[in-house]
C-alpha cells in the first residue's frame, strides 16, 4: 500500500464527493471491493486479471480507480479501470494528484477529458 494512502486512511474513513461517490473508500470497502473483484467468477470470465490493481475508489458510474502494483510500475501511480471496455488508463502519478484532479474537475468523467472520449 502506498504511504500516501496509508496516511490518509489513518486520518479518515475514506473521502466522498458531494454526491456520495467514493473518491477513496474506507479500509473496509477497499478490502471488500478488491476481494469481490478477485473472487468473482463472472468477472474472471469477462475481464483481464485484477491481481496487479488495488482498487481504492470509483466514479459513481461503474469505473474504478486503482493503484498499480505491477513489476516495473511506479508504486503510487493511479489508473482508472473502465468497466465497459476493461481498459486500464493512467490518470495520476500519486494519490494527491488524483484527488486534486478530481476536485478541479467538472463531472464524474474528468479522467476522460482530453482523451478524445
């Protein structure tokens, strides 16, 4: 777990936006969501492995945000997993950058702005 996330969760029980979307889930929800993603037989049939992602939040519409935990990747990078396409796209270099980008955005799909979507 990246130090930034550990420190945030020591001080809060997660972070929600004004509509209740989990910008950063509580420790309990992080555990529950990651367990579900890894143990779901349906997900295993539909999507590539989630073993190298640690989901930490969502956009309220099905897309999930995660830290990458893959060899050769920088610990702390945040990606978004698109639930419709199974694409995993880099969105931030740290938890701080992720939260600042979301705070400065206009809408739930802030991470798609400028990507042609």
